[in-house]
């Protein structure tokens, strides 16, 4: 079946009538084929908008951010009411060296509480942006912390309880890049050849407005948008030279998983995962990236003929009941200039020591299947907002769900074997390694061979991770990074003592 036809077949009208509208919702989130996303077909456009290049701030100097509404253009000719930390959608990229102290003053000019969670940074509890620490409307907070971790592609976004999905979807997010000497020795592509790319789908109305307004079915599956944006640009192109580029890919979407590939089948040479560089470059031509995950990749455009147009695209995949049915293009690279490339892609990258599983003093297992087919609808149990759970529990700001000891190693297992929906599971405050995946895909993927903070658990999968807790005492969150799942309760607290 050709791509066009596939998209037509999976278009909204077909699926919606096939599954009989929304009446099933009242039954709760059952494990049936009806646990279906609100059908939103991706609108790819003509790829004639220039890609927004995010400004870069040096994190060595104090940074001032203001969370506020800004007018921006995502669809030509239409004004969108986006949120941002500066004067446009999103935020400038923060770049900092390991060892530096960072000071970011955040002023809240929204009409509600906000805060910033530094996703991937290992920092003290009171700087991490747990939902218990929010900034009131009209107030400011100074985030200050010293970087003590390896080079890597991290990010940041608000984390107030119940409104994370809304604030991220409307544009509050940014990339936080850490450099170090180990990375510098590799002489990786930089300047115009290093591109931070934040991929996010948005639901935009015909007047250009981004009015995040999830219905019950969006809460169930996640909020999908028809406009897949990169750095807040939709249907964009970027002119490139015949060189090797470093793409820092971040899936900053609320719920959508992308099965990335290039239209001409170019390789992703994966050099880094969430928490930094891999030990060795891993080459693949398809890269499944779930919300919250990052992939640091080198792409070799040096042998491509000038004039060629290459799309970064997402192919269909088997993603449970609500994801993967559609293929679509995301970003166009136009090769416009021939220059000589002398850089070669390194094979060996950084020191990476696998944590032996024998080091673990404890294993904890969490049922994340959210399979309520036993007759009780998930929405009838507990509070009305707690549709999604971890281990049968939904988020309680003050409850400590797990207690761990600093310096000790544990294995945690996320068990989605009875689940119908996928869940990217994320831990604050610690980096982990993926130990095993049983069931489902049954393998550890190339981009999962390094330090991680978010791991995708597909239906039928049990994923084990291993980690040593750092010496930052206090309460941290762990949750599903499908932000509608998170906001509807799929988050718990753990405490490091
Ligand atoms: Cu990026 Cu608690 O999340
Ligand atoms: Cu996080
Ligand atoms: Cu989830």
C-alpha cells in the first residue's frame, strides 16, 4: 500500500465511525481496541517554512526567563497564541560546561502557576521542579545549581500538577546541553552543523489558536496534534551542506511516539542517549523516540548530491491501541552547497561502565498496564482525575511511595505485559541503564545502550532498569511521560534518604 493511501485509510472519519464515537468512554479505559486516540490525521504541508533556529545562551552567565504568552506564526498567515520563556514559542537553548554553576531566574507571567523541571539533570530536590515547588502568578524563582554530570542533551519544561500537558503543548519547553572535555576531544560537528531539534505535535485550530483542551479520549490516549512542529516550525525546510551534521533530537511531544527515518534511508549514527554519550556509535536507519527521550545522532550528508531533498519522517509502527498507524514527513533537508568534509564519524566515544545486576540490593516491580477490564472502569475508582496509575496508585503530592538509599543500586521493573497502551516511563533525579526488555520487542534498542532517564514500555513488555541513586536527598517524581497520563495520575514519588 502506498503512503498516501495508508494515510487516507487511517484518517479520522474512518476510525471514528468504525469504533462508534465516544460512548465507550463511560466504561473507563478498558483493554479493548477502543482504547483509541481521538483520530487526528497529520497535516504535512508543503515544507516551505524555514526551520526556526533556536537562539543559544551560554549558561555560564545568569539567565532571565519569563514564562508568558507570545504571538508567533506556526502556520503561514495565522497568528498563534503560544507560550514561551522568552519572546517566542519555546525557549533559547541553554549550553553549559560540566562543573559550571547555572543561575536561571524565572518570572511567571502566566495566568496560573508554573515552574521548571530540568529533565535529565541530577540536581538537588529543591531545584528539580517537583510539582510541590511551583511559582505563583506574578512571582519569580531563581534556579541555581552546579552541573555535575557528563556531556549530554537534556531539556526543561514546566511540571505543575494537572497542567504540565497544557503548558508544554502550548510551547513551554527548551533544550539544555551539557558539554565536557571527554566530548570535546571527539571534535564533533558544531556551529551550523549542530542542530537542536525539538519535535512536538500540536493541535491548532483554523484561526491559528493553540487551545489545549483535551477531551476524555485525549486523556485516555494522550493529546495528539495534526501539526508536527520542529522547534516550533511546522512543515519546515532547512538548507544544508554536504557535511556530517550532529542532530540533537528531542521528542518534546505530549504523547506522540515517532518512528524516525530518512526518506533516502540515510543512517542515524547514534552517539548519545538521554544521559550522554554512548560507549560506541550505534548505526541504525530507524529510530523510535518516545516523549521525553533524546537521541544525539550524526548524519552523513557528505555524499548527497546538491539539489537533493531529504525528509526526516515517521513511519508507521505497531504502537498498541493508540499509536503508530500513520506515516508522515516531519522536516525537509535541502542540500544546497557542496563543501569538503574531513571529519569522520568516531566509533569509540566515551567511558561507559555497565552496572552489574549483582550490585542491586533490591528489585521493585510496578504494574503500569492500566488494565481495568475486570469490570471496574478506571474512572470510577478513586478520585475522578486518576485515570492512569502506577502499581494501582495515582499521584498524591504528599505521599512517599518508594524510599531508596543514596549510593545504593536497585533494579526497577515496569510491567506493561497486560497493557494495551504504551508508556514512556521517566525518573527524576537519577540516570539509569536499561537491563532487559522481555515480551513485545524483546530487545534493547541501539539508543538505549547508554545512560537513560526515560524508557518506552510498549504493550506486552516488561522493562527492567538498573540505577545507583545519587546523594541528593529528598522527594523526586517518577511518571509516565505521556503528559496526559501524567496529569491524570500516572506519577508517584520516591524519596532518597
Ligand atoms: Cu520531563 Cu517529570 O518530566
Ligand atoms: Cu524529568
Ligand atoms: Cu502512559
